[in-house]
């Protein structure tokens, strides 16, 4: 039960961050160039991403030994999580400016201009590319957190629920999700993925954890305390 909940949470938070960035692109294209082609591009990207999950998920389960899968995916998750955690720490400390989804949206709008012609292939391609590239990270998160523990249902559900929640919020406000605390989400996701990666990488090398999967919560607490200490040590005045 704890394992399923943890994996669902990791997949949900990680997917929510990427879905927010993808939605910003789709909204910018749709509001400036019309909705038909951007929505078609988004739909095609979602279909392609779904195929990737099915193909590579099945390939991972059937061809890679469990210990090797845990070591490989654990290492990748650890590196991926540390990258997000590193950026979140720097932003929280004021060393790097916070990511501004509103500004990203306005920049995209200024580059797009108005729709010309009856078929807007530019809008189609931009939405397809944006959703597909951001979605690749969602696919990685879903496969990585769901594969080693054979918890595909929880991982896929987390990714899908995150996409639906972000999409509904976007439709409701029809504007970029500037109020989403993206850095807080990335902080949480960085801690979750780093903890999960440490746990599985160590198991892949033959280590056993006291309390089994519950040890991840202890690891998360350690990484949280360490990252907060890092923020305190390097804190600077917030960048405008």
C-alpha cells in the first residue's frame, strides 16, 4: 500500500510539472493561432507517447533481469532527481531566477503572431513538438517509477491523473498556470525521485533496507533536510 501510494505520488507530481509546461505551449498557440491544429497536434503527441509507454514498458519487463532493472533505473532516477533538486535549491536560494510560466507564455505568444491561411501547420507542429518533448519526460518518469517495483498501475494512474488535472485547470482559466508553484513541485519531485533512485540503485547492488519500502520515507526526510540546509547556506537576495 505504501509503495503504491509513493509511486503514484512521484508519478503525479513529476507529470504535473511537465504537463504544466506543455499546456503553456498549447495555450499560447491556441489563443493566438486558433485551436483546431494545436489540439490535433496535441492529440497526435499523446498517441505517440502512449505507444512508447506500451512498447518500452513491455520490453523492460520481459527482457531485463530485476536486479539490473533496479540498478539501471535507480541510477537514472537518482541523476534525474538530483538535477531537479539542484535547480530547485538554486531557485529557492535566489541564485537562479524562478521559472516564470507567465513570461514563457507571453514570449511564445509574441513569437507566434496571428494565424494566416486556412491550415495552420505551424500551430500543429509547435503543439506536437512541445507536448511530445515535455511528454517524453513524463514517459520516463512513469516507466522509471513503475518498472522496478512492477507498479505500473500506480505509475500510469499518477501520470494520467496529473495530465487530466492540469488540462482541466487550463481549460478553466484559459491562461497559463502562473499560480502553480512550479519550483515547489520540482523540489518535491526532486526529493521523491532521488529517494526512489537511491533505494532501487542500492537494491540492484544487493543491499537490503530496514523496513523495506518504508525506508524511502526516511531517505526523503534526509534529502529534504540536506536540501534545506543547502538553501540556507547559499541563500542570496531573490532575483527579479
